[in-house]
């Protein structure tokens, strides 16, 4: 896989994580009057689509992982466990401390908390103990679908399965079905289709730029004119953005772009930690009798900066070591050069 594609995937992760974090950044500003807040309108209202973009990225990456030579269900499961759970357990430990200190905003029972640790599907109410877990539950379900479908029916079979589940979710209004029949499957499908197209053709630079800016522009158009939204419109837009960003050839090593790739490395930690950090940014602001209004947006971006910095260190100290450890366990039956060649892709998955 070309280096620019891996870097493009990390940049896409950064965009997704920062979009979600900005969407929730209002939490850090509760000590300020609403008139002092000047959010970016699109990300204030539609930043939640970063979650959908994460799903599309997962659709692409998991297809890449499963279709590599030497794939086994055993190695796939081991790598997924070490990719998802260690950092998630750290976040849940912090949640437990917040619950113990009486700082967690929602009531959580012990059974609810323990079940949430598994990332198995939960049925609201009450839902998972930590709100971000609902997206990870859907990721786990998608991993299971991909791991079972691709070895048997290939990428095409997985695409048909996801299309059927997405359509069933739309027709039945997203019924409770262990996260199977769901319109969110359309986002995973978008990533799968981008991967399939990438294997068939080599997208030229002009076409990649057209897909990137076309998808982003169309998304902005739908935001401005929501009456033009049709079923799965945003999923199509995000798939186009993903298609463009993984194929466009940019100087990702340039300082103007390198930071985006670095944030992409820490995107999982950002996603898990941003809610906790934003909550305590609000708590810190509430300790002062009066904060000047001009400090409001500085406070917002300061909290987001702290989130990125803390997440970078958890990526280095927790995520990356556990990913490497999981890779060594999963690949110990491979030849040494095969295991090394798969490390970079596994870390982005």
C-alpha cells in the first residue's frame, strides 16, 4: 500500500476526531454566556458526522487488513482486541473515577458499567455507561460481519450484506437488532466500496481532488439546504471525501500537513478522552467567579489543544505499545519479514 494512502487515512482520522471533539466542545464553555460563543456553524451543527466518517474509514481499512495474504480469523481477532480494548479500558477507568467522585453527569449502575466494558451491543435505555461506547459497539459488530463474510463471499458479498442491512434499517426505522439492521451500515459500506474501487483503478490526481472537494462541497450544500437531503446522502458524500483523501498525492511530511497525520495517529484517544477533558474544562471554568467573554473561544481551543496533547501521549505510551504487542502475538506463526511488513497497516486499522 502506498505511503501517501496510509498518511491520507491518518489525515482522514484526524478530521473525523477533530470534528466530533469540536461538535462537543460546547461542554467546555458552560461557564460562559451563550452570547460570548462564536462557533464554526457547520461543525457546531454537523460535527457529529465525524462518527460516520470514522465508520467509512473502518470499512476501508478492515477490508485492507482482511484481504492481505496470510489473513486468519485468529490474528484478526487478536489485533482488533489489542487495538480497541486497552485504551478503552483506560477511558473507562477514568469514567469509574468520575462516578466514584460524583462528577459523572449520568447515573450508572454497576451492572451497566461492567457490561459496557465488553463493547457488546447495548439496548437503550439505559445504553452504555460511557456514551461514546455506542459507536465502538457498532465497530465490533462490523468487524464480526467483515471477518465472517469476506473469507466466504469476498468484498462483494460483504458489500451486498451491508447494503441489505442499511436498507432494512432505513425501511424499519433502525429497529433494535444488535446493531445489525441499521442505516449506519451505509457508512461502512461506503468505505468498502472505496476500497473495491481502489483495487480496480488507479485514481489520477485530478480525479482524487475532484472526489475530495466534490464530496466536501456536496456535504456543505446539504447543510445549507437540508430539504435536499435524501436517504444515505451524507454517506455518499463521506465516501467521496474518503476516496479523494486516500488517493490525493500531497506532501504529508510538510509541516503544514504533518500535524494532521500526527493527530490521526492519536485519533482513537482523542475520541475516547475528549468528553472527559471537555467536562473538566467546564469544571475549571466554573471555579472562577467571572471569566471575560473574550476568553470564550480561547478556552474552547485551549481545551481541544489539551485533548490533542494528552491523546498524543496516550497514543505513544498506551495505544502503540499494546498494538505492537498484539501484532507480535498475532504474527508469531508468520515469517519474520511478513510480520514486519504488516505492522504499519495494522497500526492504522
